[in-house]
């Protein structure tokens, strides 16, 4: 019975990491709907106004016999409606793709509820698909968009990952690192309502950077444009100090050592803007700031981690001179830093040897086993060596007894 309980699959716990799997298409569908609504409302306002003008023109034409203006206005309305139709058709195609991806994702998650045990071969297959998803997510967040696309296509999981959204995000982030705000501002315009709900400062920071670049030039015309720009885009900020600091730039040259103007002029601001955009993007779409692969790994690493894993004496990753050849995943070069801040494992059973003692090196051994190993090493009587550092020798009196608390 105990074995059956330990292998029973708890689907709810397995899906703790998979909220973004459904959240992302939901946010994309909501954005798609809002865009369609905005197009329809804008064209409705235009058509109602034009209908009123066309009615007046038709009334005049009935008296003058000249219907040229009426026909021209009708043609304009038809062209506008055809343009609206094309836009809505494009949005409909996107909506269909989102709905299809959502259906595939729901089916993928629902498959887990049909697997009764961790030992079931179906669970292994499902886990492989999940691992592929996590790898694609990691590649996308690391900027390897083409590799992520190739992996998703090879594993046939293109509808289970958000390649296009991450690729677009990376392009905008790259444009900011290259000193361009236009793409990021366009993204802010497309997501204006969502950013307003988040009370995001991103658009103000981008507008401030545009202002900084105008002031940096020192050109009189540019300074006048910067002043108008600040009145239009920076003055509405809820914090008055935001606009005041911006205004102070007019009195300080780009090479000023005075803060906060030195930091505002710094080229490092572009990287900060790129980081802020990434953070805002992930928050808007309910994506975790770290790769899902790292989150999944840290859960497993915590189950294995012990204090000795980051010891300067035993960890071959932390200490290049260590003679340790441990195969512990925590001590490996690849995972050591990732595991550094995760909590230690909670063990309910002790596997410590009888009569444990600690050497000056910090390593702990059972006294009887330590003496047995030293006998094999040929250590002189009254002295002990650390088997992992045989070049060091200590007096037996330097051994300290270890008490488990």
C-alpha cells in the first residue's frame, strides 16, 4: 500500500508550473479582442459622421441634380469598410490560431489527469513533452529564437510554446539596447490598457529617454523640441519630481558629475530600459521572471542540497584545489550556482555514522572508519590524515566530537 501511495500521480501539484501555458494565450486573445473592438468603434464613429454628411449631400443633389459629391462620399465609406474587413479578417485568423493553440494546451494538461501512476509509461511520455517545452522556454529567454523554433518544430510542440511572442519581445529588447525607442513605444500603444492597470512606468521612462537624447544634442532647436516633448509626455506623470528632474537636465551638460543627471545621461540607461521592458512584458502576460526550467530544477536541487554542497572544502565547483570527485548534482559546475540560494533538503532520517568527529578541514567521519582508513594510509600513531587531503596530517587531539542537534 505504501508503494502504491508513493507512486500515485497528483496532477494538481504537477501543474503548478504550467499556469503560463494557458495564461499567455488568454492574454493574447484578450488583446486581440480589444484591438478588434477599437477598430470597430473607430470606424463606427467615422461611418455615422459620413452618413450624416452623405444624407445632407443627397438632399442637395436632389435639388441641383449633381450627385457627384454623394457618390464620392459613398465610395469613401465603402473603402473604409473594406479596410475594416481586411483588418478584422487578419484578427480573425490570429484568433483562430490562438483558440487552436489553447485547445491543444488544454488537451495536453487534461492528459495528465488520465494517468494514474508515476510508473505509467504514459507519464514518461508526458514528462518528455513537458521537458521539451521547458527547454524551448529557456532558449527563448536566452535569446536563441531560431534554435527554439527548430526544437519546437522537431518535437512537434509548436502550439504548446509561445515562440512568436518571445521573439517579438527579444526584438524590442534588442532595439532598446541599440538605442531605439520606437518599437517599444509602439508596443506600449498596443498594450495601453494593460499597462495602465499595472500602473507601469515603462512608457514614461521611454519618453524620458527620448527627451534625454534631444537635450544631449545641445542644439537650440532640439532643446525647444525637448521642452514641448516634456510638457506633452512627462508633465502628466503622477510624481512631480519625475518632470522636475527631467527639467534639470537643461541646466547640466552630458559630462556632468552631478547626480541624478550623470545617471540619466549614462548609456547604461538603455540596458536598464531593456530590462524594464522585459520585466513589464513578463508581468503583463503573467510569465515568471526566471526560466521555467530553472524553477523546475531548483525544486529537485532543494531535495538533494546539504550544507557541504557549498563548502569550500568539499565542493569541486567552489574550490578549484579540492580533491573531491563527487558526483553530487549540487556540487557540479553546471548546477552549483543555481542551487546556491535554494533551501536545504529536509531529512527525517539520519544516516550519520556512529561516533562522528570533525577534522580541521571541516569534513566529518565516523571515528572507527577514520581510524581504519588511516591505518591503511600508514599514518603514524597518534596522528590522523584526511583521506581526501592525504598531504595534511593532524594530531588526534585536534579531532572534535560532533553532536547532532
